C-alpha cells in the first residue's frame, strides 16, 4: 500500500498530545441579531472613548445610555456595545479586566460596568466633588419638605 494511503499510527498510551486552545477573539461573541443592533448603534453613536484628558467619562456613559435606551437594547448588550466604541488605553483597560476576571463569571450589568468605568477614568477629586454636590442636593431637598 502506498504511504499516502496509510492511516497515521495512534500515539502510544500516556503520550500527551499538544492542545490548541481557542482564543477569545476566535469565536463570535454576539449573535447575528446582536451584530445588526451593533451596526445600528455605531451608526447612531459614532463617538469613541480613549481616555484622553479632554474626554468626559460621565458624558460618554450618559450619552451611550441614552442611545441604547432609545434603541431598546437589552441589558446584556449595553456593555458590549459601549466597549466596542472604546479605543486606546480605554480598550486596553477593558481587555485587561476581562483577562484577569474569573473564567465563566456572568456578564457585568450596566451599573457594575459604569461604576468600574468611572472608578478608572474619572479622577478621584472630581468624583469627590460630585459626591459633595449630590449630598448638598439631598440635604437641600430634605430642608424643603
């Protein structure tokens, strides 16, 4: 029998075969329906976020949330779509977060993602200013009632 027709020999018992692991980017992460919604979102929301000092992280999140709400996007796609619009160091931050998270953990909710995003990209001094302003508003509303 010619050598091109021979069945390769099975490896001996106990020999470990190399394992090819699929990368996270090798498989589609979204359904075809979600990809259509993503296309519509990117046409409605061409803004990107790359964490430069001139970008407002809270404004970015607020605008994303408004567009997603108006589109009727379900909770599970919000984070995916917003992350898709990130660039540069913001995209690297998200990739690092995903790589260091526990395998098989559930997707983040919008609230969880927003909190992480703002903790990373909104300076602590500005967050403290917002907190004080919010507390002042609460105290003012209690005095009115």
